[in-house]
C-alpha cells in the first residue's frame, strides 16, 4: 500500500484516540468545574479536531473509492479476456461472481465509512452549539 495512505491511517487512529479522550473529559464533572472561557476553548478545540478527523476519513475514503474503481475495471477486463480466450459464459460468470463478491465487500465498507463521517459531523456540530 502507498506510504502516505499508511501515514494517514496512523494519523487518523491517533487523532481518534485524542478526540475520544477530549470528549470523555468534556462529559465529565471536571469539565463542568471549568470557567466558561475554558469550556468554550475546549469546545472549539474539539470542533477543530473533529473537522480534521472528518477530513482524514474523507481522504482515506476517497483512496478506497479509487481502489474500488480500479478493482471493478480489473474484474471487467479479466472477464473480457476470458471471453476472448473462448471461455464459456458459465465460466466467465463464475469468475465474475467470485471477484464481484470481493469488490462488493469493499463497497460495503466504504458505505459504512460514509455513514461514520456523517455521524461524526453531526456530533461535533451539536458540541459546538453548547
């Protein structure tokens, strides 16, 4: 896998951990003991972290979508080549079904990620309103 994608994944994981810790603190009694200026600044920090996290997730999702498109094209090309080699429709369909199942799993994972991105956007929007 490309090095920059791996770096983004590590960065995302680290940021998710820090964001989760900050949110837990903001839901604690200690947060409520802070003055309003400190609370406001922490909410702004949280919103910024969530914006950054959402951007990282979207970038990773975009890379997954590019890979998904390449995989779809590769499956189509492989089936065309099998047909050109004289393989039967049944043989081509069998290969296509197997490969398409693998590609569909990737597509399903991308849909899950899109939902998570939308949900985190809604969550931090609510936090910013407080």
